[in-house]
C-alpha cells in the first residue's frame, strides 16, 4: 500500500533523491516536533530562524487555540506543519466519526491560520492502518530516531540518544512542549551540522 515510512525511505538512498540532485556526500536529516505548539515553541523558532533551519511541526488542534500567532509565524518562517489530531487520540481506537472530527478539525484550524493545505499527519503513538490511509488524504509520517524525550526530560540523554542513533535520511522525533527537548535540539543541530548534515522538512525526504 501507499504508506510512506522513514525506514522504507532510508533503504532508498535518500540523499540522492533530494530535488532530483545526486549528491553522494551530502547527508540530510529532518527534525520533527510533536504535541505543540507550547510555551517553548517561539524560543525554538527564534533559534531555528537564527540558524537558517527549517523543521516540521505536528500540531495538536487543542494546543493551537490561543497560540495562533505561533502557528502563523511557523508557516511564515518556512516550516512545514502537519496534523497530530485535535486531542492526541489514537486514531485506530475510536469510531470513524470521532477520527474524522479529530483529524479534520485540526487541519481546518491550521489551514485557516496559515492558508496552506495540510498534507501530512503524524498519528499519535504511530497508530495508523489502511482504513485511515484511505479515509484521509494525508501522508502518515513516522520516525527513525526516538530519544524518548517526553519521558527522560534530560537534555544530555536526549542529545546522546539522537547522536548515537542518527543516520542519513532519518526523521528525528522530538517534542517542543518541553524545555529539555528544546535545549537539546540546539545542541543536536550544532553537532549534526559539524558532521555535515543538512536539515530538511519531511516532504523533502518522503515525497517521490
Ligand atoms: Ni504526540
């Protein structure tokens, strides 16, 4: 079926497919941030902007309310925004009607703020199936590198976990609702840059 996952992509020599260019020495990585926007998101956007890096944000609908300006800024500054449901539910465990509301209300909210169509979804807990794929015209985005930042809240552990697991073409999962994750992100960016990585949004890694 047509689901695209990072691991499948990794086997397809990702660096050679970026913009159709063949650059064997270039390594790419996608930073993705779930569960926001939150109180540290603007700080993260400041730093990403200062370093000229674009990331991908999978937003929770109910967290967008009262943080519309952060979402608008995210879009204006070139970041990719995807859907992470309205209230962080596992889509495979609710009725079709509930799934519709969770996904569609979130996309509508994002599109009203940004004027940009939502094309990607990160299903909470990675819960996804073929029915959902056909029900929603959205591309599911999972991840290759998961430092469990939501669990450790430990900047050092997050940095070490990412740096010891990352490969060319990987999608890194982080959460911008935690200060430790945002602080770790700044160090991860510097380390990956020093290793020759270029930062891309997930559409550059996943779209044929
Ligand atoms: Ni989540």
